[in-house]
């Protein structure tokens, strides 16, 4: 039974001994309070003013007695759509796109309104809005103060949305295919160890693709820490280690031991993740071995470094060298000895060789031989004008050395050999290079070196003699005798050898033989069973290397990818495949394994011979170089400079993903990025639906095509 209460009315100035208003009053005519009207939820309760005035104090007490209330399942009304919000956000995204694509900084040192340079983002945003009437109105006039969309947090969220869309495209492109892991490490400008990760795979069109996935800061460079970082990265992007079919690292890294441990950890979890040592790096080690293995060549490179350092030690000397070279070119042009034209006779200087980049040594030798007279001239100036006796003596010694026949001979010999290895190194570092073609190129280089050993002596000798005559360097007689060098006892006995023996045997043959020997030692993988089996897929010369038994053995090496039933069908499918493609004119011009995979997809033979195509995919994911991940660190030095050394790890990763994968970024529409930006967190404003015009629809379809 419900209880009803009657409040006590007390006149002003009177006291009352009447019972409390909360006590029940019966048999009296009063305003009744229904307790069912007392609701705890503030959003649903009746306002106190809606109760009778005599009940309001009691109602307030009842509300206070109920205590605080937390609404459950309540749907708050969303802020209405603001068409101007889309305009402001799109303008901010356009500015973000430009800065990310160019690798430029966003923030400024002083971003206050009184600053003359508020940073790239704010300055470009203002410049952009001033040249677009619609944007100017919604940005500079009608934008709410709490929704300007120019804060650093908004900038980072937009950049993260851009990077996430690119990564999503890469992961979707990989799909369920096999992939290869390429990892390397380097320190950034803030002296933090960064691990770059690149994935290599074959896409749906049969093309070999290498994509930058992420750069991860590793505080500890032990193999276990690296493995945990890779596992975390794979889990973040939904990649399975079971689909990993290879791993490659730079063996020259100071983390060589750690990478060896990482290789072992991955092989324990996935024994089919074949390890491939970077071919381009092995080629560099060949040249290093030659430079250190022959005393004359080693001494030659020491003198070359001294020449480069001394002539480029100051801005004054560099300017003098350029001026001397400029005057020489003008004289040659006036005499008609050389011709002018686009890209010809550019201003140049001696390139400083890098310790780990022997391609830079090749460039240094090219510049030294072409600027020979100018270098001699600047050394002469140093000899005459240097303020210290050490520099004067060094300059005089280097001039004497450059006028020595042995120095010129070593210059031309190493220039020729580095030219051979440099061309191969550049080819090996191409992204779409495959291991079958790389093996063929290495074999070709070995044959070229052997032919040069047999027939190249006279070629080098003629070049050296012509160069000496042109630069007034005394040419020696190969039949003259000289004392044996490097052995004091034999020299004291008066033993001699001819110049021919010294230059032909002790320099030419010894250096070429050393290169051939190092090539055989460094590229021992070429003769391993795995690569020998893969070579049978080479389509050159109408599939002349095709061997069914070796390809069956290749399938044995990947039992996870070929079931017992697949293996039963594989032999007959291989025979049917080779019979078909050898008679198909569409495959007659296919020259490498990568082109073969694309042609199979184009003609639909990848579905007719799926097991054979699977073997081709497994062969193509194996890389020949880790150049892609090294390019990541080159980009890192552009994005994170000394002036931007306080960049956070996530911010730097987002900037690098967009900067490196520009081709994917160009295909991503603004709407995709805006929608991801909205989903990242709760936003103050809601993004209104996009109304596509006919022109917009046409442009979108053309991009997708």
C-alpha cells in the first residue's frame, strides 16, 4: 500500500512542535507524492519545478538520497554535420600529403601568430587557403577556435592515417603469398639503433615487389631482442612467420653476430626460411680482398686517398682545382679537341671514396684520370704556397708518385677491373632482380675475368703507354731489369727481374687471379643444391636448363608447400608444362624468370600449371641484394636530420613509409585517408558524407584502372 505525506506549513516567526513532514499524515486532504515519479537518471527524471510547490523540498531530499547516477546505454546525440569541417580537413590533408611526399619538416621553432616563419605546415596551410576562396572562408573566417585542424596532434594523426593506408595496401597485396624478410640496422641522427624491415614477394600479376614495411627502434641489439621486434611487427600487421620463405641481412654490419643469431632463431621456428647472403655485398668484399691482398694495389689506393684529401682539404684548394679544370676545358673547346653539348663538360671535382662503397672508388679513379693535369697543377700550387713544410713535402711526393709508371699502370688496371664489378653491382641492386639472373651474371663476369687474364695484358699496356705519352710521363722498357722488391736478402744478392715480369706477373696476373679466386670463394652459393635446382627454371635458350628431376628435388626442399598428393602430380605437370611452353610462341621471347612469371599470369598458365608456378614463386622471392633496406636508411637521413633529431619513433616511421612508398601513396584517394582519420579516435566533429560529382567519379575510376 502506497504511503502519502502531507508537509507541515509553518507561518513566519512561529515555531512548531508538529511532526516532521516525512511522517505519515492520515485522514487529511493533501497533495500526494508518488515515489514512482522519483527517477535516479538525471536525463529521465522530472524537473523539480514540475512538482507541486508543497512537495519540492521533499522531492529534492529524495533525489539527494538516491545519490549519483551513471547512465547506462544512453545514446548522446551527435554533433550535426558541418560541411566546412570536411573542407578544412581536406585542406589540412593536402598540405600533409605535400610535406610527407617531399620529406619536409612540419613544425617550426616559433609557431606563434607573431612569428614570421611558423613552420612548413602552418605557412603552407595559410598559403594554400589564401589561393582558394572556399578554403579561405572556412579556414580564416568561420573556423571554430577549438576546431582549427592545425594542431601538432592533428598533423601526426593525418600522417599516421596516410602511412596506415599505405601499409594496408602492401599487406593486402601480399595476401596469402610467400614473402622474404630483408633486415638491416643503422643509427639515426639521435644515435638510436633503428631496424629497417623490407618484404619481398610476388604479387598477383607475377611481378617481384620489394616494399618497406616499417622501421623499428631497438634498444638492445641482441638476436633475441631483434626476433621479438620482428614478431611484434608481424603480429601488428597480421603476417604469419609460416609464410616466410627466406631471410637476408647485410653481413658487413657491425651486428653480423647478432644477425647470425637472428637467422638461427627464425630457422628454429621456420626451417624453410632460407638464408641468402647479399650478393652485392659479397662483390664488395671481393674488391676489398684484392685491395688488401696485393701490396702494390694496396699502396696505390693509399696514395689515391692522400691525393683526394690533400687537394680537397680546403675550399680554396677545391676552387683552384675547379678553376684549373675549367680553364683546361675552355682551351680544349677553343682548339676543337672536344665538343660541347647538353650534359657535357660539367663542373666536377675529385670524388671522395667511401670505405664500404667501392663503387665510389671507381668514380674516384675515373675523375682522377680525366682531371690528371689539373690535379698535378693544384699539387704544384700546394708545393709552392703551402704554409707548412709537411704539406709542401707531401705535395712534392704525390707529384713524383703520379709521374711514376707503376702508379699509372695500377690506375688503369684497377679502373678496368672496378668497371666490370661496378656494372655487376648496379645490376644486382635492382629491385626486380631475381636469383637465377644474378647467378647467370656472376658466371658471365667470371668468364669475362678469365678472358681478360688471357687477352687483356696488351689492352692495358697500350692504354697506359698512350696515357703516359699524353701526360709526358716516362714510358719504361719492359725488357729492362729491375731489382727484386720487398725482399732485402734477395736484393743484396743482386737478383733482378725484368719489368715485363714485374708488371705482367707480379701485378697484372696476381691481381686478376686474386679476383677470380675471391669470386669463386665468395659466391660458393652458386654451386649449392638449392640454387642449382632453381637454375633449371631459367627460360633462356628455350628452357635449355630445364630438368625434371632437379625440380622435383627443389620441391623436396619445401615439404610445407607441397603435400604428398601435390608431389604425385608434380612430375607429370612439369613434363606437360615444358612441352606446352616450348611450343607456345608467346614464351619464345621470354628471357628471365621474372618475365616468365608475368607471362604465365598473363596467359593464364599459372592456373593451368599451379604447382610449377608455385616453384617459380619460391624462386623469385629469394633476393640477391639487401639494397632496398639500405635505401631506407638513406631516406632516414633525409627525413630525420640533425635539426629534426627529436622526432619520435612512430612519427619518423609514418614519415618514412609515405616518403619511400610514394607510388602507392599516389594511388590512395583522400576519402580513404579521411575515413581512417575519423576512425582512429573520437572526433569533435563528424565527417559528412562525400557527394561525388561526375568528374570526381571519373577521376577515381581512372586511378583504379
